[in-house]
């Protein structure tokens, strides 16, 4: 198990290096530059600015300088658009909010998804099963850029129960968390139902029932543990995308997280901020997947062989 984890860590570093290298050269080779929007900028001033940020150096030298900055100092470089601000400043500022939003959305996804999935599997082929799966299909079918404005319209403007935007106070955090988590809740519900139905037919479940164990004990001790394996597999990429895929939700609800900085940096052609956030999000996704792989080994002992 230790060797497998070490291989995953080394593989993750290699993937990060590939992503960093490709992203760096693709952004540098893309047409346009960070200072091209300054039409009235004199040529000599532009040259001085490019020299300040080492943009006048050969591309390979810029790449080596960039990699050294990350490896030796953890520095993703300065922002080209905002003076005296670095990519690290944007990450420090936006990361806590993005992680907070992702965590709340994960709670929404697990709470709703597991409840619907377990209820559907225990009432298989009944109206409760059809209702739960119908709700999950609706959740999967509607994208969050539609769910978000609908929730804002209903709970913010019509009923006036919750704020329509911002990230101040627990009330303002409900609608974005539900918007981000509802799609994942639908997928978790379907996976939970499938996993539970597969486990229900196993011999050890029938043996437990035949021994006269209480139904609640059979469900929570045996069925849920085995039935949640597909959900655990799904949670790796799901958690990663919950933490990194909130770009649209942060924009809809005007939340000052990493997603909003990412979108704004792309609009501003602020290459270092965009590149730094791409690398950061990639590392976050790989880390979440690696953690889930380890959890999978712990839950299912057969995979350790």
C-alpha cells in the first residue's frame, strides 16, 4: 500500500509538471500580450515594462525562471495587471472563500444525495424510488447557471428570505452552496441507489437478515459500507470539481473567490495569474483524487492485494 501511495505522489508531480509546461508555452505563444490594451503607451515605456517582468528574455529563459520561482520559493510570479500584487496574494485572498463554498456544497451534495439514494434503494420499485430518482434526474439535467438565477429569483427577489449575492453571513452562503452542490447530490443519489441494490443481493446480507439482526443494524453496518464504494470513487473528482469548478457560481453570486479572479485574469490577459491558478487548481484536483484512492484502499481490503 505504501508503494502504491508513493507511485501516486510521483505520478502527480509528473502530471503537474506537464500541465505547467504546456500551459506556460501555450499562454506565451497566444496572440496578444498583457500590455497590448494600453494603446497610448509609448514604445520605450512598453520596453521598460517588459524588461521589468523579464518578458524581453528568450522564452526558455522565462520558463526556467518561472519554474525556479515555484520550486525554490513557492512564488507564482507578479500580476501584470495590478501593480504590487502577486499571484500568491490572489490565492491567499480567494482560496479560503472558495474552499468554504466547496465544503458547504459538499455537505449539501452528501446530505441530499445519500438520503435520496438510500431511501430509493430501501423502497425499490415503489413510488418513493421513482420520486427520488426523478428528483436526481432533474438535478443532473439542469445546469447550475440556470439553477442559480432561479433560486435568486424565488428565494431572493420573490420571497425575500435570502440575499441574492455576496458572501457575508450564513444566509448569503445558502443559495450558492445549494446551487453548486445540487448537481453532485443528484449523481451521488443515483450511485448510492445502485451500490446499495447490488449489495442487498449479496450472501452476507441475506445471512445477516437470516440471523435475525435488526433491519436498521443490517442497513447501517453492512449495506451502507459496501454500497458506498461507488460513491467514494466518485467523490475524488467530485470534491476536486466542487473546490475548483465554482467559477460560474462565484460569478453569478458575486463571490470574491478564486473563480472570480481566474475569470477576471483571463479577461485582462494577466498571464501569470491565469497560469498560477491553472497550476494551483490542477494540484488541488490531483490531491483530492489521491486522497480518495487511499480511502478506497482502506475501505476495500481486496484492493491491497
